[in-house]
């Protein structure tokens, strides 16, 4: 009799434990903090400098160091802050041969490793400063070493593999004022000691944007831009422009076309880290074909979500600030920035993690739109 009672008590306890475990699992699937767009209008943007660096097209945060940021300028080299922008220090004087920075990447797994691509990627109406390849720091910006790709001239993106900092990707937009074979996507598997060109279209089509799926680093998305810059005009767009996707770490690439304009100009592309199926793009195209596009099936098909042409002339540069907030769900916004050239399209949203963001490119936040 006692044994039967004991078995009954055990069965009841196990049932309660099972229900409680199901409740806990159900709760764990829900984000503990939800941040919606409606919370952002109360936030105010402020200029955090530095005031001697010049205009900027790139910045980057550091995983695990929420107060540390790097900024690349188009005439003043590389700057760093460790106090959320209260103070800035130039960390590249005496190391760089050119002063214009196109992109900065900080390793997520080894934050002392910083890789910088030289040469601003914005084809401006007055002057676009060229660079001399790629530099690397292994001591958090204290010293820098040139690691090649001298003639890429203008680099739009640098990407470091999230767990293996020896694997690097560079999106080379290429020389502005003439044909060049040094355009395309480059890959290094030995930390920059050697490079191989893994995506190339032709001498007048360069890489304007590159995005890696950090949930699956074998997946990359590239935006290629057919363009020519002469002393009197900028020719932007053509049949050679397009979006490409790789699923084998950059070895092979497939062109994405369904739902996209047949011909377009400069563009930017970015895959969401919160949901790898979601990919965003900003496209310069004729008439109402230009604007913001979105794919919800990892690039198989695309749909235009906004056709306001202000998105073509004024597009953001974003760096994500890492905050230790578990399971935060954030609704993404695009920030519009004043651009000196109506043909210029900067990079789209490129989050490292879906947490909180700061922005710095060309000056002032002008407008936001919902996606």
C-alpha cells in the first residue's frame, strides 16, 4: 500500500515538473525585452566628433567592449574612442601611407585584430580620395601593418570571419578614373598574407557592398556596381551591376535577379543577423524602380518596400553598439544622411548584433523610414 502511494506521489510530481518545464521553455522562446520603433522618436542625436578627422564613411564597435569604437575618415586616418566618443585619439599617424579609409572591421573573436580597407567608396562630385590597399592591427590599433591589395584604390567593405580571424573578405570598388582589373571580392585564409580574387565581373564593375551571414559564415551577399568617373561626370549603372550570393565561403557565386530591376546603379546589401532569411538592399535605379528592397527567402526573390528617391541620394552608415541585453528584439530603421552627390549610395544597415545602434557618416541624421 505504501509503495502504491509513493508511486502516485512521484507520478503527480513528475506531471507538475513536466508542465513547469514546458512553461519555462515557452517563456524562453519569447524575448525578455522588446524595443519597437515607437520608442525612438524621443531619442536625440548629437555630434560626438572628432572635429579634426574630416568626413567619414565608416565606423565600428567592438564586441564585449561597449564603450569602444573606431572611426575611419577620408583625410585623417583612423580614430579610436574608449569612452563612448567623449574623447577620440588618432591611432594611425605614422603608419598609413594614405589618409582615406573606406571601411573598418574588428574581429568578434579576437577584438585586438582590426582590419582597415583604404579609399573612400563614395563617388563624390568634387573629389574622391583613393587609398593604398589594406592595413591590419593585432594590438587594438596601437600599430598597423600594410597587408596588400595596393591597387584596389577604393574599398567599400571589409569582413572578418566571426570565429576565425584568419579568414578575411574585402569588397574592392576599384579605381575611379579608369578601367581596372583590381576590382571585385577578395578572400584571404591566412590573415592577409595572401589574397585571391573570388568574384570579378569586368574592368568597370566593382564591389560596392558585401555582407556575411554571421549565423552561417559560408553565406555571403555581394553588390556589384558598373560605374565610371571622369573629370566632368559620373556614369553610374548598367547591365553589369547586380547582386550575387555565395553559399560556400566565396568560392562560387550565383546572381540574384528575381524581383530586382534589370539594370541599376550603386547599391548596398545586408543580411539580418536576427533572421538569416531576411536580406535588405538599397538600389539606385531609374524612376520608381530605385529604393529599398527586401528578401524574406535569403535572396531567392525580392520585393520593393520603399520607392522614395531620397533613399538613393541619402543612405546611412551604421555601426552597432554592443550591450549585454539578453533576447532583445529590435525593429530596424534606416537613417538618412545628407549626401553631396545625387548619385551616391552608401551602405545599408549592417548589424553585427540586433541590439542598439549609433551612426556616424557625413554629419547629421536627417530622416528615418520604417521597413
